[in-house]
């Protein structure tokens, strides 16, 4: 109902605009309607330019104030801190340049609004100025590029080691599966051509002739021990998908026909994150929204929404078809002990196909 | 040429062009008519593209709510008025395709390159009128095919405007990848051919047909922009064509260029050894230069309009030309920044980060030069000028966030989120659209011999300017929060529930912005027939197109083509009564031409 109301209001606004334009049209019949701006136009639009500058500033400040709680959630991986630092430095720089250049642009538009009889300054060139605003961006960007590349290399260098946990993320329309390497720490060979073996019980297409595969564990929920590096090997069985884990500042595409990699070390358990004051506030806000919506739903005879509890997310972030918007997996970060207990309860591939 | 000779020439002309309705309005070889055809086709496609965006904005603000308008427009694709997820993806896909290629490439560059290249360099027409006509009609056919694709049984292409395989290659993967995708590919192949014919024509015309005295260093910046744009087009569009052809082969003839090891709908497919990453490389080899194919003409138009209406020379002409060239060159070696997390070697990512961030330098130079051009000017704030200033504003706002997305590290977490949507809509979508509007307001008198209504123009600009920021500014924030783009609804993730209000706000701004475009449309159509008749040089501009008569004629100038004696930016030059000196005025005795 609300929606209908808002929509009809908007349609009415559109009609009103159309009508206003007609009135404009009629009221100007007497004057000569030309596009050439006169002093009055210049004055008004110059002032509006200044007002627009204020609009941009207010919009920026308001957005930062109102939405600061939804911006970059707290990082839950070890490299997340470095990522956030680079992000905020870049943001500070952008914010600074934006404030100054928009001010100059709109202030000049206001200040030098045209007047009849005034003459502009003939000023066509100044090599020194050009030099200045070439060199300054060069130096700033050189710094940013170096800093960025340093961090990039740091994050993207994946080195196989005995300590690390190897997990395969397996994407398909429209869900995720995860495969743990088991006791031997090696993922068995796999290919989509084995998916139909064992009456479809071979969920990610493990090659049954490769002994490394027998102790592999395939699950639908991702459990990660805190403080231990996880090396993800991504695969997809059908179309492109992208494994996106925003809280860990991690993302990598899953490409059919090849294996891609990404590694990070989780540093905050799910429990700890739920106790984070910012997260408590966010969850409270979300639950308020949900309970209000539930009231509406119940009133119209639908079932109420479940209250929300925070969990880390794995989302698909590459368009993959109709249910792309709902391709997700829960990630649980827990202590090493809890993790060991959980993984011991899972069935290995050898057990599944028996 | 003596007067007598000129007259003979004149008669010759009159005799030569006995025009029927068909040769004058339909299969015209006259660049001015072709430019109008491009503009009107582009605007028509623009209406479709923008209307689509409003439809999916409604769905995003009020997910899965029934809307009568959906039932009316989408029919069986919106059962009980609720939009189907596949249709949502189709709308997003076709909106992107239409806006990027049909409106901002053909509608912008096609219109103004055609109109201005001959008129501003002093040529009677394009180098080949016939090719020019063929180029337009191929564009027309490709538009028709694209529109037809909206009506096929299973729906139009829905794999995103980048149509990455395997999603776009396999009809099993989504309904839009059947006939809809075939038509999409056919339409684009024709479009690319049209664009190549057009570009070659522009390049040849600029190189060969400049009037006497019009050296390259005296060219208006518009022409520099169109010229360089055409070169980028010729270099990069064929690569997209090859990608499209290989995709057609994979789809219809069983090859495996982009496909390998696929299991879908309970069946293992035969494809082996191909890679979707190859397609991504080919696509973005055009895809990124395409951003500049869209943007450079807008920047060229802006340079011209800002200088004319500031009544000042454009600041740093040489630097402006150099930055156009630098942007053009760099644009062809940065495509990998769309693929940082595609599985491409991270070292390659480092290289692309480096080249990408370099683009910020010529862009910054351009922005500063525009601002300095305004400084101490005598600004005539007509609608064209407002849109040009608006363009500089959105170009800066959108361009700056490019520093974040171009940095491979930072891209990891904002890649394919609404942050990206906000960035490219501001920097290339809105900016180029403003360039289109600025160009229409400025050259309307030249195209249609009439003036548009000023106050409606002001209304159009201010509502659009506020709404453009209102729509895209908040998107940065929901993107930073981790919200992926191309989601039919965000309700599947309670984690994003607190972003729902922002989505409603964005949609309201979008609807108002959409309504504001109706003002423009009304103004455009109405002025075409009832606008005040234009004078020859309404903006007191220096460039040659304003020396041609208002009434259109074949060959542009009745007599001899004017010769050029100076650059295009002698505004408010000391020692002259008037604040402008057209390019065809000879230098006064003792007057120095600016060395540039």
C-alpha cells in the first residue's frame, strides 16, 4: 500500500513537472525566449552553483555521519588491518582533493558569473602551473602505487606450508561447498567428470583413483580455526562465481576449468565478533528493523521474520544466474579445539562412498 | 576563388542535389542529417535504457512487491506484478548495453562527430558520405535487433553487459542465454561494424579535409577529442568483435575457446581446454578503452563550451591535447584492472595497478585546466555551460574513487560491489550524459535552426544535478558495506537489512531524475518545431560552424570555405573591441598569434 502511495505521488510529481514546464512556456510567450543567458540568469545560476557546493558538502558529511556504522565492517583477518589502513589513507587523500577541487570549481562558477560589459582575463597558458599540477599527482600516486603494490604482494603471495589449512571452495549454481584436505593435508584430484560417480554422492567430483582423496571431507558450512592460515583453492562446476568474504577482506573468482587461490588468517572468532560493541549495535539496529517489518507481515497474515544473529558470510559476487542473490554459505571461526572436534565428526569421502 | 567562380560552383551545387524526401531525410549522405538521425535514434534508445533502470530501481527499493507497472510492461515476466529474478538480470544487462553502446557511444560520439567534424574543420562533408550513411543504417539495424531481442520468448540477454561466458554461452545456465543472447551478439557485431566505418571516416576526414590554415595545432579541442576517440575505436573495437565471434563459435559450433570442464543440469558438457579468463581479456581490451570512447567526446564538447561561455581561452591548450593523447594511449594498457581477482597472475595485477593509476595524472591535468579556465572569466551560465560545469564536478567525484578501485589491493573488497556502480556511473555515465546534454543545448541552433527554452533547460539541469548525486553518492556507502551489485534483492542477507532505507532513498532520487528528463524531452521536441529561430552565431563563438548559414545546405557554405588564421580560443583578447575573434579573421597588423 505504502509503495503504491509513493509510486502514485511520484507519477503525480512527473505530471506536475510536465505541467509546470507548460506554464513556464506560456508565461514566456511575451518575452523573447532565447537560450542566451542574461545578467539575471547568470546571477541566479551563479548563486545556485554556490548552493550546490554546499549541497555536496552537506551530502558528504551527512552520509559519513549517518552511514559510518555500515562502512567497512571490522576486519576479521590478519591482513585486514593493512587493507583498512591503505583504504583510509586513500580515502583521506580523495576527501582532501574532492573538497578543494569542488570548492574551486563551484566558487569560481559563482564568483565569476557573467555581467554585461565585463571582460574576461585573457590567460591561455602557464607552463609553471601545468608543471605543478602534473608533478604533485605524480609524486602522490607514486607513493600510493608503491604502498599498494607492497600490500598486494603481501596478501597475494600464497606459500604452501605444513601449518596452513587447505580448503577447497566449490561453487555451483546456486550454492557453495567446502572440501577439507583431511589428515594428509593434500586435496585429492578432482574433475567435474566424476560428479556422477557413486550415484551422485561424489558432490565435488573427487577422483576415486587418487588415494589422497579418501580422507577429504566435503561440507556445506565453512569452519575455520582462529589464528591459522587458510589456503583456499577455488573451483566452479558451471559458470563464473566469485567467493566474497567481506569481513576477511577476501575475494577471488571461481573459474570453471581452473583452480584459483586466496589465503588469509582469521583472527577473530565468530563469538568474539558477536561481542564487539559495534556489532552489537548493528545487530540491534537490524533486529529493530526486522521486528517492525514482522509486525506488518503478521498483520497481513504472513509469518514473522526470524531475529538476526551475526555470522560471517561467504557471498557470490559474480553474476551467475537467477538465484545469484541468494548464493551464500555460513562461515564459523572458532578455536582450534572446537574446530578439531567438528572436523572429526564429519564423514570422509571414503566413508561417504562406501 | 572569384565571385564568378563561386557562383558557378553554387549553381553546380544546386543542380547536383535534387533531393527527394527519401534522399533528404532517410538515406541521406549529408553529415548534418546523419548527425540528427544518430541523435534521435540515440535518444530513443536512451528512453528505453533509462526506463529500464527505473524498473529495476523499483524492485531494489521495494523487493518482491507487486507493481501494476511491472504487469503492464513485463507481462508474464512479472507474475502478479512481482518481477522475476531473470527479468531483473535482463533489465540490468540491457540497460548497461544500451546506455554504454547505443546512447553514449553512437548517440554522443556519432551525433557530434558527424555534426562538428566537417563544420569545425571547414569541410563540405565527410570524406565518404556513402560510408557515413551505411554506418548510420548499420547502427539503426543493430538498434532494431537489440530492441527485438527484448521480445523473444525466453527473454533478452541477462548475463550482465560484459556477458562473461560460460553464463552467456550456455542456455542451460539461464534462459536469457538462448535466442536473446544470440540476438545480442548479432546486434553488437553489426554495431561494431557501424562504429568502425564511422571511425575510419572521422579519421580520414580530419586528416585530409581541413580547410586552408587549419593546422592540427589550430584544431578546436572537440575535434581533437573526436579524432583520438575514433583512433581508440579502430584499435579496440575489432578485439571485441573477435571475442563476440569466438563466443558465437562456442555457442553454436561446439568449439571450446572459453569453456572447459563444465557440469550443468546433471550433464557433463564436452568442452575442454578453453578459459573464460581469455574472454575477459578480449572483452576488456575494448571494454576499458570504451570508457574513454564514451568520455573523451564529452570532455571535448565541454572544453569548447566552457571556453566559449567563460569568454576565455581554454587554459593550457597544449596540455589538454597532450592529456587526451596520454589518456588514449594509457587506456589501451589498463584493461587488467577489471580482472584483479579473476585468477590472473597477481604479478600482472601489479603491472595493471601501475598503468591504471597513471591515468589519474592526465585526468587531473584536465580537471585543473577546466577550473583555471573558469577563473576570472565572464561566465555565461546558459544550460549548456551548466551541464559542462556539472560534468567537471561529476568527473572529479567519480574519477577520485578510481584511485581506490584501480589499486589492486583495495579492489579485493570493493570489486563488483555498489562502490563500483557508483564510481563508473559518475565518472563515465553521468559525465558523458552531461556532455551529451551540453552538446545538445549548445548546438541545437546549429542542428535545428531554432533555440531551446532556457528556463526549461535550467530546470532540467538543477533537478538532474541534485538527483545524480542523490542516486550515486549513497551507493559508495552501501558498496563499502559489502553489498554486491546485480543482486535481485538483498533480503536473502539479513546482514544488509540496515541498508534497505538507503535503497529506497536512491530509488526516489532516481524516479525524480527520470521525471526531469521528460522536461528535456518536451523542450527538445517542442523547440524543434516552435523554438525561437536561431541567429547565425548565438553564443558569439569562434569556431567555423557558426559561420555557416542557419538554413542547412549541402556543402555547408554557400561560397568558398572560410580560411583559418588563428586558433579557436581568442576570447577576450586584449586590443580588440569584441570579446571574441572567429577563426577566419586574419591577424591584425602587429598581432601575434599565440604560440601553442
